[in-house]
C-alpha cells in the first residue's frame, strides 16, 4: 500500500533491499537464520541460496502454503515453516532449541495481501471493513470506527498514518456515526476519506487520499508495532554472538520504535549498531520497485 501502484505492480511482490539485507545478514553456510516475515519468500530464498538454513514465520497460511509448495521441495530440511504471529518467535525458537545467526523482519504486508478483498484492504473491496490478517485478533477496523472517541480516532490516524487531516477525518467519521451512516466497507471508507479531502480543498494527490487512513487502521487492528517489538525482544537473547537483526520498516512510527529498541540495547551493552541513520534503497531499486520508496533498514549486531 506504499505509493501508487501500476497495474503490473499489483500482481507481483518484489523483495525490498535484498542486496543490503544480505550484506548485513552475512550468511554463513550451515547456520540458522530467522525470517520473521516470510511473505512471498524472496528473502528466505536468497538466504537459502547462499547456503543458510531458515526458520520462516508468517501468520498468513497462504504465504506458508506457497513456500511449502515451492521452496520445501528444493531446500528440504534446511527450511522450517511456522504459521504463527512473530510476536511469539522467541518461544518457538526456544522450543526448537535453536540459536540463530541472524534475523530478518520485513514489516507490513505483501502486495497480494494488500490487494486482498477478503481482509478488506483494497480501496475497492466491498466486503466487511475488517482488516484483520489473523482471524484470532478481536478488533476489526469497523469496531474501531464504532467504538473510538473523536480524539482516539484522530490520534490513531495521526500516530500510525501520519495523516495531516487526522482531526478532520475523525470529526467527519464521528458525525457520520451519530447519523448511523458510518462507512461499512473498504470502498465506502475510501470514498468517505476522499470526500473529506475534497471538501478541505485537496483536489489532487499522488496517492489515494485514503492511503494513510487505511495504513493506520491496519497497523492498529493487527497490533503490528507491539508484535514487532515483542518478537524482536524475544529473539534477541537467543542470537549467536556476532549475529545480526535486520529490520525493514515502511512507516515512521515503526522506524522510531526500532531506532529506540536498538539504541537501548546498544546502551545496555548488548550489541552495536553498524550505522545510526537508516539505510534506504538505491536509485535503481527506487525506480523499479515502488514498495522500496518508503523502506528504511536498521541493523543491530549482538555482542
Ligand atoms: C512484506 S511481506 C514480506 C515479504 C518477504 N520479505 C519477501 O521477500 O517476499 C510481510 C509478510 O509478513 C507477514 N506478517 C506481517 N505481520 C506479521 C506478524 N506479526 N507475524 C507473522 N507474520 C506477519 C505478512 O503476512 C506478510 O506475508
């Protein structure tokens, strides 16, 4: 959902910043690596291709199924697939008695999911306004709109979406709720937010005006930032000495959390940061892969 998508971009997912990720994972053949966000399997395949072994997590059964069909027959027991939320990865790895040499977390969703009508992520979807990637989560996007105060809605849109019209959209939603006219589908919500933009005098934008609103609701519904911090905090103590954690994030709030987490760890003497400003994609990738535009990479190396 980052940046405008061309028709062909909607169909395929290209892994982001693979060369930089591989540089910092610095694969040692035979060692174990964790891919916390398997997705379409691009990064996992790159690690396996250099001789690493991978434990890959994804809470989306489709991502796991795809890797089971396409990667397991090629890489066999060098690949283990785990269909759980990565917030629990520390516990899962302890149960496997596994100490990884490196961890990659490429946050967010893959393009096919961002287009998925089922989860209500596409601006065109006409199903329920749900947005849960994991059906065991309780809050849906609609229940957030139904139950949050104006201030809570504005703070969700501003903190998780960097939405400049957060208060205007929150007020309009609360007013629609009062009249029993809340948007009930993603398509209606997208049109509703576009209407707010239009009334405020914004007639043109590079992205769909609802992009930030959808991103904010998605992050809150799926508790993405908690999962990220919990998952990485669980896996850090298991890392081999000299092993690295590489995180790609696509949103300023996520990047801030990772920055603080890694800085705290390095101040506590648990490891070091090879660079302090996040790395971004190079020009060629920016041109070819729209998803790379907002990517920020941070790395922590364990003592
Ligand atoms: C951007 S994609 C990863 C793309 C992957 N690196 C590649 O090269 O194809 C992110 C994936 O992480 C999964 N995901 C997001 N949050 C998760 C979580 N908390 N636990 C487990 N999987 C998660 C999504 O289902 C999605 O498949």
